[in-house]
C-alpha cells in the first residue's frame, strides 16, 4: 500500500477514478491501428461494468 500512496505503483484503477484524461488520450489515438488494453485489478471488479460502459461511450464519440 505504501507504494500506491507515494505514486510509485501501477494501480490499474477503473476508468474515471485516476488522473489520466482518457477521452483526450483516445482522441489522440483515434487513428492508431493497433490494440489498446485497459486493465483493472481484481479488487476493483465491482467497477468493471461501469468501466466497460465508459469505454464504449468514449469510442462511440470518436466515430461520430
């Protein structure tokens, strides 16, 4: 836990809970021809459905 508190750990938080501006990142990657992988640690399993819905929403705005 100490590693997380000091920002030295890779938390794999659910979308929207961290500080990465996912919408901006995906916009910049809109022409990327490869795979983008999102990981969520097992302790955040309860947020999985919400994270999936968010990523689907983000992707749909890119194709508009």
